């Protein structure tokens, strides 16, 4: 057992996951635990199954025609693929931040208030408090507090991505999934997102897909290496980077392929 996790609770468990897109077998018999309060990175070359696995964690693959999941994924012991499991509740508890910032074509305020309104919050004062709190958590409040009713799409790329993180936080999730959240950003904006992730892990569990090896080494507690649909190894990030057990992991990290 990893010493990092001896005292941590399992937030999500993946047991014998197989994912298919039509006839294509994208993820093969994958088992993995996600621990409370950690940042877990999925790394590996393009097309290796890491983003597909990430999207299984809040059933985003349900939206892909022809996709099929076998195996079990549990959130605090409950199987999220059970037909009785409420998908809207799942996506409230397990939020998603995508590779490209995707603010809605509406005001900054309405972007953040959108989720709470969807879940039945109508009180104006309560919404104002949620918007302010969420933007502060995402470290963007000071930049937008005087322009809350400006179109969110007028913000810079880095600001838009922090806005999207604030939007995810507004519905009070427990887990935040990030699919290459900094790949479209400049180094300064990337640094801000990384600092934000380190702050957020004090309250949230974070799973991040990244092609940025240095980023994974800087901000994550554990790293999982994927290759051609297989989970090759997972361990404490320091161990994975300094003493990988599998030569394929070492070859990827040192830039021999991928």
C-alpha cells in the first residue's frame, strides 16, 4: 500500500472497467482507487484512454453514441452505473472542467448562477453569495467583481478557465475532474490554474488528465500511467517519476516515446 494513502478514505473506486466505443475497446479491465483530498494525475500518450476513463467518472461518456461501459465505478460505495443512480446528482457531486474553456454566452454572474438555479436556488441574495464565494474560491473574484454582468466570453482564456472552475464549484461538488485544463493556456495562466488546484485539494478531490509531465510532477500526489487502453502503473508521484516499476513508464517520462 502507498504510504500516502494509509490514512485516506477512498472517494471513488473503479473495478474492472471496460469501455467500448462501438467495436473499439478503448479501456481494458481497469481497476483504480481515487482517494479523498488528493490530486491524481492521468498521464500517457494521446489516445491511451486517460480522458475516456476520466469521463466515465461522471458518466460523460453516456452522451457518446455507441459507448458502452462494463465493470463498476463507485462513489463512496454507491455504483454510479446502477440504473437507479441519479445522473444529475452525480454530475453535481462530480464536476468537470474541460480542455477548452467553455463559458456560456451569458454574463459572468449568470454563468456561475446557472448550476445553482438548475438545482432550484432562486433567492437573489443566496445566488449573489454563491457567485461571490465561487469566484473567490477560483481566485478570479478580484478580476471580475466590477464586471459581473459583462459577457463571460469577453474574458481572456486563462480567466475563462478559472471562471469554468468557479462554475463547477458553484454546485458544491466533492470531486473535480479536469481534462487537460491548461493545454490551451499560456505559462502565466497555467501557473495560476496549478496554484488554484493545490488550494482546492484542501476541500476537494481532483483528478486531472495532463500531457504536461512537469505539471504532474509539480502538483499531484499520485500519478497513473496509461498506454493503449491499459493502466500500466499507479503510485505516489515521486515514486512514479523517480523510480517507476515498469520500463514503459520510465520511457514515457524520460521522453523516449509519446
